C-alpha cells in the first residue's frame, strides 16, 4: 500500500490544554504544538477528543475515557492513510501508525518506585516497553532519560534522539510574562545575582528534592539565600 500522506504529520493533541492547570507534559504538548503549528502548519493535522483553538486541520473524535488507547486506535485501524503519528505526552495507542514517533519524558518510576502506585508503575512500564518496541523514533528531553531507556529497556541507541526542552522569549503582553513578574515580586528584593538556588515543581522524592536539600547544605553560607517554590 502506497502512503500518499507520508509528509503529513498527525499529532495526538489529547493532552493539549486538557486541564485547567497545566503541568509538565501538558505544558510540553501545549507549547510544542503551538510552535509546530506556527512553523509547519501546512504539514500538520491535529487529532484530539475536542476542538482546539488553532488554525490548523483537525480531526475531532470525542470519547470519554482511554481516548488514546481505544478511540485513537480505532481511528488508526480504519484510516491507514495516517502514516506518521507523533505522540508528545502520552503512551502510544494500541494500534499504531506505520511511522509512530513519541516522547518519553523520563522513567522516574524505575528509579523512585515508591512514588508511584503499583498500577501506575505497571502502566507506565508497559507504555515505555511498547514505545521502545513499536515506535520508529523516540524523543527524550535529556541524555539521562536516553541512557535510562538503554539501561532498563535495552532500547536501540540509534532511534533515540535527545531534544532538550526549550523556552519561549516572553514580552510584557503575554500571560506568562505577567505570571513571571508576579512571581518575581514575591522574591526578596535584595537577592544578588547567582546568590540563590531556585527550585520550581512539586516537593516530592522523584523531583530530586532530597538532592536539592543536600546541595543546599554544601553550598549555602550566611551570604547565600535558598529559595524553593513548590506544592
């Protein structure tokens, strides 16, 4: 079968702005999809359970739960013209496209199993194993995650590409800039540059909070400040 749509990238956008409070993987999907649409909109089609406010072709297929594993799989089964599928923030579907690309953000459940329930460990492990077996290419945000995939899953080094997380240059009119300015206003105003550590994220073991505490004990002095932000 000839794949006539091999240059069209279909993106699982089910994690795009799917919550009122975006965290790590939702932010990854949100900003990455926005940027891909801006730079390569003619080559992208989004697949999602709900319409997304972006000027780009979309396939909207509603489904209440297990959308990627059930509804997206069913769609791919009957629409084999979807040759290239990118799954940025979730496990790949049961039925995959001929060329499936996914991002594996980490395998923290391997290094910090006590931070996860038995079900979560099983599901995440199953998802990573399928990605290693079925995906044509895997993106990781760090060399450490790539090495973990090779160590724990014997993944093929050649198909793992490390693409570090980027950042968006903000201007005063953006919501993020206003949030950033509000955060900055909460810091002590007499902090000297490079005189403090800044931790942003949930305070839990898998976020290496213990390591941060150890580092603070090594580096902190009466002339240094330590600032932590989390919940």
